[in-house]
C-alpha cells in the first residue's frame, strides 16, 4: 500500500463573523468540501489526514484538539448541513428521534422534553404539521422536507456557525429558493454565521455577504460578493461568472471552462489554473503565487483582471 | 405486519409440499428395502412380502405418498419400526437435544461474529482488525468435525477438563452445569465456521455503512463514536447481516449432524443417520420434513425481523 499523502487542500484560510454568510465557491474537486469537513475533524480517516493548520473557534484551536473536545463542539457550536438530504438522514430512525438525539448529545434533558424541542424545531423550519411529521421515517418525506429536517437538526443546539455543504444542489429550483430564504431568515434572526459551500454563483449572489473562490485546493480570490461579481479580479472567477447566464453581463456564455481542474496528485507548479488560463505568462508556472490583499479583497494572480 | 406474516406463512406451503415430495422420492429410490433390513438377508421371500404388505409398501408410490402426507397433516407421522414407537415422539425428543446444541451454536456465532465484524470494521487495518481477520480465516478453513475431534483430543483426552461425549453424564448427571460441560465443545465446534462467515460479512456490511453520509451526519451532530458504531452503523448494517444469519442458521442445523456424531450427541442428526442405515423410512422422512419445516419457519421469522427493523420494506 502506498503511503503518499496527496494534498487535497492547502493554505486555505477562511474566517466568518457572527451573522455573516461566507460563500465558498469552486468546481467539484476543488477541495471546498474537504475544507469544510476538516473544520470539525470530520475528514474520513483513513484515508484523510490533516497535516497542519488551525481552526480557531472563539480563540480555541480545534485542529489537534482531543476527540472529546471536538465531539462536544460538533453540532453544538458548529453544525453542518450536507448535500443529499436522503443520504444524510439515517434511514432506519424516525426523524423525531434523529432530532432528539442531536439535542441529547449535548444536553441532558428527558426524552419528552427533547421531543417537544424537536417539534418546535420542525416548526421553526416551517414544516407543516410538525407534530405528526416527527414520527415519520425520512423516506416518507420529500427532498425539500428532508433538507428542512437537516436544517432543523443543525439548529438543534443553537450553534454559532453553520457549515452548509451544497445544501440545495439536490433540490429542484422552487424548493431551492425556499431553503435559501429559510437560511437567510435564520441567520438574520439568530445572528448565525453561515459558511455556504457551493459551485453555483447564483446561490452565492442571493445569500452571501462575502465569497471565497477555491481552485485546486487553494483560495484564489476573496472579497465582498457584490464587488467580486461586478469586477472579478482572478481570471478563473471571471470565467466562472461568465458561465452563469443571469450574471454574465448579457454575454450569456453557457459553455463551461475548457479543460479540467488538475488532479490533486498532479498539481502543476506555480498557478494551478495556468493550463486553462488565457492570460498565463511564463512566470505563472514558476513558484508559488501569494494571495495578495488590498482592502477587503484578495487575489492570487500575477495578471489580475483590470477593475472596471 | 400481521398481514405480512400471514402472507409469508401462506407462501411457505408450496415450499413445504415440495420438501415432502423430494424427501419421499429420495427415500423411495434409494436401494435396499426395509423388510430385508428388518428381517435380515436370510429371510424367505414370503416373509419379506408379508412384511412389505404390513408396512404398506406394496401399494403404488403415488398412493403411498398421499397416505403419508394425509397422515402427517393429522399429526400422525407413522410408527418407527426400528424403535417401535411413534415417529413424532422420537423426533420431538431428539429435536430437543439438537435445539439445545444448534441453538447455543447459533447464538454464539451470531454474537461473536457480529462483535468481531464490528470491531474489525471500526478499526479497519488496525491490529485488532488484522488479528480478527486471521482468526476468522482459520475458523472458516477448518472443517467442524475435525475441529471437534481435535478439541476432544486436547480438552477431554489430554487435559481431562471436559467430558468426551454425550449430553449428560451417565451417573449422577442431568443438571444444568453437567449439560453445559457437555455442551461447550460441540457448540463451539459447530459455531466456528458460521462465526467466521458472519464476522466477514458483518465487517463488510459495517464498512459499507460507515461510508454513508448519515454516519457523517451522526458524527457532525456530536454523537459519541461508540454510539455511532454500535447504534447508527450497526443498526443499518443489521439490515444486511440478518439475512446472513438466516442462511447460517441453516448451515448450523445441517452441520449439527456431523457434530452430533463426533460428540455422540443424542440429537435428530444422529437419529437420522441411524434411521437411514436401518432403512427406517418413516422416521427418516418424518425427521427430514420436521427439520426442514423448522428451517422454513425460522427463515420467515428472519424476514419478519428484517421487516420490523427496516421501515422501507413494504409489508
Ligand atoms: S497567475 Fe497567471 S495563470 Fe494563474 S490565473 Fe493569473 S494569469 Fe492566469
């Protein structure tokens, strides 16, 4: 068996404030999910290992923290919402029991109390007839309802941060809009910080205050959503935006970016985007390129796009 | 659920009928006839013919089948000529002993197998996993009767810790400790292979489940790892482990025949072997049908357990 460690994610640094929504955007395989999972030590191991870095939650470093410390934070202070709501709920437990378990993992309350709280949570995420729904199994619910249950589960202990990994990707457009509206309300009402991981610029534009664009396991651009959308500085961001018809400033270029993101085991030296970049210069493939910060924005590129 | 059970019971009827036909055919077609077996090879043809008539063996095969089947449906399995007592009485008595042996083995292999599988999967590629995998491989590879004989040699003959064979001591036995002392070796020998099979499949089922998103969800909720493994994961894995248990129950039941012979256990397996040698047709047929019916009903119970565990199964 080989023991090589492939770098899926490296040098990623993200921060989020209470009540803020940070969008992390990138193609599949860009390392956004791995980043999100590593925050709470949820990267599957084997094969995953975290070789360095820090996750600071209210000043406390969570990477390398003992298992019990992590477990206590998981779901209590930092909660997750995952992509496919059918796969993320346990098929053999009633949703009420799954919700109650989330609460009782962190608070010693009676089963009856937990059940009442679970019903309130289902009401909070606007599931009609929560008192009856609570005894259903996940396969009895629609995709949108299941995702609401997942959100309710994430809210169970009133966390400070919710990490949502493509929470609307598996849903159809109307349901997607409802879920986004729900998340938006929740963060405004409760001062929740949301890290929203997606490949969809449309979703980011609706919900997020700030965005971070990831490519091949690194952040290539970061800044306030409106500013980045209006004047993307990194060629990759620019191309991503052009792919979205409503955002593409009338150009309606639907074709994807030619080429594929590099495999994690075959990262080129220098800028990982160079093979697909139209503006690449020889220097791009030489040595590391730093994430250059100016004001609220940051970009990792030698030839940033002209700001409009 | 009641309707589901009724449906499964009804669907068992053709299976049971098929079993009676097969058993009857095999016993009618094997060489050697009971009259000769009873009277010895020096019997006169007249005596053989008379005995055949008394046993009802002069009638056509189809007619004999239906007489036998009809009688069984009224609870009359016929009379064993070699033992000179009703077949059903003998079966029930012997089956009790088999049930003690096979039942103990089954509980042992289920518990040990699942335990080993879960621990292996939870520590994939760890030291415990490797050790369990090795032991399981050995367990699967050694035939149970050979294992039984080796155990007798070691624990009964050499070390004299345990009795060589039988179910109770001939003098002064008969209580529970005595039974347990006699039971340990045959039960372990019988359970060995099934334990290995169950451990292997449980490990695979657990590994599959541990990859699922809902396990990640449970961890993300902050559920304790022990609960994630023994609760969330094992519960989901049981959906694929339970059918394996059903199949292994069949192997344990059939494997009991060898073990009963090796350990002189007075069960239905040894009874059948004796009955076959004596051409005691009714006893063999009755015994096989009885054991097969038990297996069929056990499997229905397994399916029902499965349906109760998994709400997605339409009942
Ligand atoms: S650093 Fe060079 S190759 Fe990379 S995006 Fe900028 S211009 Fe293109």
